[in-house]
């Protein structure tokens, strides 16, 4: 461990970071302050980095280029996309060269052909499998060819099943929504490799040769659920999709190991969070649930941490019990 990182820093026990992209390192076309600098500090301390993304439309080279534009050092071999994970899962049951029908963008086409598959575009070319990933130009004709091929007996794979894709103007349909159209038409559910399946985290850990990696994400039902499924500790950052109230209401399988405002928390100590009697303490912050209402004393991220843990303590394991967590609004 380098002298650059304090021994009591959150990141100190870990030897690798498995980092989500959108909502963690950048938000759409803008860098998230502190993310690139934090990654650079981690690298200088010989903590390895793999970018693990459910986005299957860009090639690793395109992703690395975008990261460089955002000020973060990255090479294509440090990028693991759901396209690669999807093709890896497909290769366990579909021998090369296929043929396979690819529905999606460049990233998936390239991943399939790099793996040795003969890529076709229509059901009449008798594909033995369909693999579907997000692409902005995917339309009805592509979905129809996928449905025809699956009805002819082709196996069905998806890179990921995120239902939404966050855009500046709101939430647009994600790959899961487009896969859903084919699924409804055929009655066949695809096998998916993207988060929250643990495959990508296991692949990244193997690529890096890491013994104790930490996953970092902004979305509970993909990043954090996937990390937990893979048996890996996780840091949830509040710079993306899931806010503090979503964290407080998360079911057990979506609860992160750590909660932070952003990635810079990696270089600082994480407070011990514990509940005495009915009061949860995090640093100077205190939180307590009485009569199903969360009360918080304190400010900032420690107040959020205490509020989330206090809510988890009193909530059903499936997260369905109702606690009024409006005290969390405006704390971040
Ligand atoms: Mg994200």
C-alpha cells in the first residue's frame, strides 16, 4: 500500500476496484467531480481498476476513449462490457461459428465476431442463437427477425436487462424493455449476463487476478445486487440513479456495504455504524425510527448512513414494510 492512501481509508483493505461508469465516473457527457482523481490515486497505490458496464453498445476502445475525454485514464483491456459477458455466457452452450443473429450496436457485433461467431441479420439465415444488446438504431424489423429466429428454435441471450436508460430528459427504454418486446412475442425469456447476474464481477476479478475487490455503483438493482450475488463488497455512490431514500428502502439483496456521496469517499475513513438500544450512530449523526417514522439528527453523508441503517434495522427483509423516510430528503 502506498503512502498516498491513509491506512484507515475505506479503500485500504481492497486490491481492486470494479467500477460502473454512468452515474459513477461520469453523468452522460460530464465528468463527476473527484472520480478521475480518485481512480488515479488508487492506481498510484497499485490498486487495479476494471470498468464494468452493462452498456453493450460501445466497444471497449470506444468506452476507454470516452473515459479519457472525461479525464480518467483507461485502456480498452480495462473495460468489461455486457457485450463481452453476454458472448461469454453464450459460448458456454453455443459452439462457434454459430451462426448467430445479433440485435444491437457495434460493441456487440464486434464482441460476437471476435469470439469467432458468424454474425447474421435475418432469421432466414438459420441462426442457432439470438443475442440482443442495446442499440439506438434497433427497430421493429430487428426485433421481428429475433422473434422469428427464436420461434424456429434459436436460443435466446441478452447482454443485460436494464429496463431503463437514464437520459438528460428522463428515463428512456433500456435493453430490458426492448428484450421484453421479443420475450412477450415469443414467450421465451433470455439468459442474461449483465449485472445483476454475478458473471461480469467474476470475469473482472479473474482478469485482474484480484483477491479482494470492491464494486462501485450507482444503481441498487444492478450494481449492488450483482456485487452481492458475486460475494463482493460494494460501495453505493449517490451521484447516479438510486438516491438515499431508495437505499433506505432497499431489500436485503440490494443493500450496499458502504454508502457515499461520491467516489472521493474511498480515500477517507468510513465510520463505524452501529445501533445502541434504538438509536443508530454514524460519526456524529444519530437516527431512530419511532412509529414508522425516521428521525435524524445531524447532517451530510453520515446522517444518510445512519438513516439508512436505522431503516434497514426495522424493515422487513424484503423491504416492503413502510417507513416514512422523508427525513432523508435534502440531506445529501
Ligand atoms: Mg450506472
